[in-house]
C-alpha cells in the first residue's frame, strides 16, 4: 500500500502497567486490521502508546484513528471496572 498520509499519535497513560495492559489488549485488533486503504502500527514505550496510521486518504485515516480510539476508550473503561490485580499482572 502506498501511503499518502501518515499520522502519529502519542497517548500517555497513568502507569507503565496500564500502558502494557492496553497495548496487549489492542495488539489482536491491530494484527487483524485488514483494510486496503490504511495500516495501523502500535508501539509501547514506558507509559505511552504510540499509534501510527498510514493511509491512502484522509477518510481512511480518520476511520482507522476513530476505530483505535474507541478500542482504547473501551479498554480504559474496563480497567476502571476490573480488579487492579488483573491489570497489574
């Protein structure tokens, strides 16, 4: 895929454990992301997630970013519900 647009987003979280939990929760979604017009790369750095979206057009980039942000929001909400012992393992 030839990318015309590349958008990098850094999401800082409260702790390295929280970042790792969210990263590990999102990796299956990123690996299964098979769109012809965009590609998502996700990286973990200490207490931050670095998401890079490479896309052929702005519509596909927006769709990919929105999708990932919904997943991140969902996992963050789950962290508030589940016991901290599970998140910190």
